[in-house]
C-alpha cells in the first residue's frame, strides 16, 4: 500500500515529511549511497517543497538522510 505523504509548503525543517516523500519516490535506493548534492536537488524538486534552496545546510541534509534511512530500513 502506498500513501501520498507530500504536503503543501514543505520546508527544510519538515524532515520526516521530506524523508517519507523521498522514500516514496525512491523506494529501492539506499539513502546512504546518495551524495548531499543529489539529496539537495531531489528535495528541491519534490512536489510541495517550498523553501529557499540556500536555506539548507549539511546538518539539515544529514537529518533528512537519517530519517529517510529509517524509512528505508523499515520497508525491508
């Protein structure tokens, strides 16, 4: 069963929502293999993401990656 988790106006601080959206978009991709440059681009491309691209930082991207990793591991 697939749930649409994307919400309107997601921001960099919406770590769990972003992680769920990425897990839905890339269900077979191990988040630990994703470079932060790709992660940044993919977050900015998500439907419903509405925040300044330059408002991210390494800490925010790492939090998103770890939340996505939790979702990835739960789905296994």
